[in-house]
């Protein structure tokens, strides 16, 4: 039963992030401050791990070596959907895995292809996901705006957006 629930939760996450091309990866810098950067998404499915291709020797890999905590955030503002996935990052240098996630668009960054000695994979093993997914329609937004103007009362957050926490 737990495996079925876990698979259902993973599918919920996949439904929110599939088709996304860019995410923001946030790590902890050596000074303890957050460090963020956009990363190209390589997901073909979601089994609990997020995959990104990177150069060996980049500062983010040094940050992960010191503190593996990571957060990956996706925003689909057009759909009013936002997802944050937190877990632990690790570097993977397995050539077969690099080749399985390779696409020709990556050649812009890695002209020598998937066998380049500069290529490494960054895996983020997700422990928790938070999703905000209940978009309000323009009509509902207009209603809450008028109500706020007339009464001075804001809507409860759950009336505007649905927050889900999923623990993997």
C-alpha cells in the first residue's frame, strides 16, 4: 500500500513538472547563504530523482560537496502552478547514465558530446515536494478584489491557492 501511495505521489509531481525545460536549483554557498541558478531539465520521468547536466568543477558542485541540501523550484505562472522539491544533491559520473539523459540540445554547452570529460550529472534525490496548484479564474479574482475593497477582508489563502505537501 505504501508503494502504491508513493507511486501516486510521484505521478502527481511528474504531472506538474513534465514538459518543463528550466528549473531553479538552489544550494547552500560556502558562506552559508543560498545560491541559485537556472538549470536545464533532463527529466523523462520522475522516480524520485531530478537530473541535471553540469560541468565538473563548477562552484555548485563544491557547494554540494560541503552541504548536499538542495531545492529545485519550477514555476508555471501562466497556469498559476508552482512546485518546490527539496532533498539532497549528489554528483554522478556514470557515462551510461549521462548518455541515457543526453539530448542534442546539450551540445551547445558540451560540444564534445556525452563522452566529454567535462560532463557530470547532478542528481537531486527528492524528499519533499510542495505544490501550489489551485489557480483562481479571472472572475473569482475579480470577486475577491471587489470583496476586499468593500469589506477590507482578504480571502483565506486556501480560497486562492491549494498548497500540497508530499513527502517521498
